[in-house]
């Protein structure tokens, strides 16, 4: 026993080793965490995979409108294991969003946005915003039909912003249309922003370790805690292994199922695709955009659909953290999940009256959930609790 204490003291005298010990090995973790808490580390691993695969792809990619599409085909056909790198990176974006969406929905369910973790939640929303921006400009780089026209449609929306909209678009384009300067800008930003995401992710982890993890019971005290290693290290490792098998299934068997076939056609400014759609992970927000008939209103609604996540910690009125013990809120939570899936379904449909109507109804519930239902149900539950007392 004395030998163990002596070794621990020597270990903690080294600042770096002490940091690792405090935040990874002996980090106190609630004993009742489920696999739903593994999506954080899964997202971190996805970020690392995307950065590493992106660096190797950048070695062979040419950011020029006449050569970009050919350079991607060169990677696929001529570079040793280039096809694997490209499929890992392309499908890795989808895997990243799957992990992040599940991480967000878990946080909503178990009240991860509540005091004292408001800043932790807000830092996560900032990461989500940066991730969406990076994914969008990355989708432009292959310079296929959907890349070009998706970039044209989305960047043109910025012109709806009064006064500063047009100057911003002109700067992004580097001219009056999408051209070679646009592709160069997008390539530079796509290479740079992931490192910003990594930095904000470290801040996110620091804020997490400041207040500690939540737990399924939603209580701050009364839950036994155990060291992260080896117990949750092994649990997260198992969850990550299952996720990587899921990831590999798409990479090796269905590498193009999550992409759009039109992106294997070189970009042609003279021929518009029959139906322009973004990647699947943008579809819910694209549906929100299309549900508003006014251009500026649609852009405001789409941006607001993401930024509204920032206000939840400050509009929440519930005294109960976990939705497990909130039967009224639980109903509306699962309706929200269904609503989000409906928005994703509507986002890929053509612009027809029936789909516009469904999208408008789903958009109304989306904003209703965050602006009215969350604070109102919290007040209602509080009154019911005190009424029973």
C-alpha cells in the first residue's frame, strides 16, 4: 500500500502526467452512466478521423475549377488506397453528424443544458455551427453538379441579408459568380476550420470536467462515482468499436448510398440539376428554409433553427433535469424527435404544395417546442409538484 501511494505521489509531481491522471484515469464519473454518454467520445474520434483523412486527401487535391473533379478521380483511381481515404472522409462526415445529433438529443433528454452547465451546452452549439459550415464548404470541393449548384443556391441566400449580404457573397465568391477564387477560398476554410473545431472541443471538454457529467437520474449528488479508467474507458471502447463497425459497413459495402449520384457529374454552370438538395444532415434545416415563402424570412428561420439551441439553458423553467421523470415533457420530446425526422423527409422532396404544407406545420412545432413548450411545461410541472405537496 505504501508503495502504491509513493508511486501515485511521484506520478502527480509531473504536471502533464498529473493532468492525464486527473482528467482521464482517476476522473470521477457517475457510476450509472449508460451507453448514451459514449457519443461524445465517438464524436471526438470522428473529428480526428476527418482531420487525418483530410490532410492526406489535401496532398493530392487540386483546388482549381478545371482540375478539382479530375483530381478527385485521380485520388480514387491512381493513388494507392486513395479510394479508401476518400470514402472514409466522405462517409466520415455522415458518421460525424450521426454521432453529434445523437449527442445533442441525449443532452436534450437528460437536461445537459441546465444549471450549472449552460456554458458547456453553448460551447457544444458553437461546435455544431462550425461543423455545419465545414461540412457545407467541404461538399463543394469535389466540384460535381450538386457541389456547384448547392454552393450557388446556399451562398446566394446570404444576399437576402440587408446591407451586408451582397458584400459578403462577393467576398465568398471572389467575383460576381462562383469561380476559381470561390473554390480556393472554400478549400482554405475547409482545411482551417476543423482545427478551430478541435480547439473549441478542448474548451468543451474543459467545461465538462469543471462541473462533471450529468447522469440518467439527473441528480447532482447522491450518485456514487468511480474512476473513468478502467470502467468507462472499456465501456466507451466497446461503444466506439461497434460504431466503427457501423462506419466500416458503409465505407466498404455502401460507400455512395449517403451521397448524391449527380455529384459524379462534373460541374456544369449551363445545366441545372432537376432537383437540388443538400446532404442528408442538412435536410431538416433546408426544410425550414423552404417552408418560409419570403427569402429573408427563410434564411432567418434556418439560422434561427440552430441558434435557438443557445437559448434553452436560459428559458428552461423545470426543476427536474431528466426527462425520465417528466411524463408530460417526455411526450412532447418524442414528438419533437418525430418532427425533426419529418423535416428531414420533407427537405428531400420536390417543391410541391403538400410538402410545403407539411414542412410549415413541422417548422411551427420545431420553434414552438423551444420557445413555448420548454418553459411552459417546466412551470406546469413545478406547480403540479407543489400542488401534490
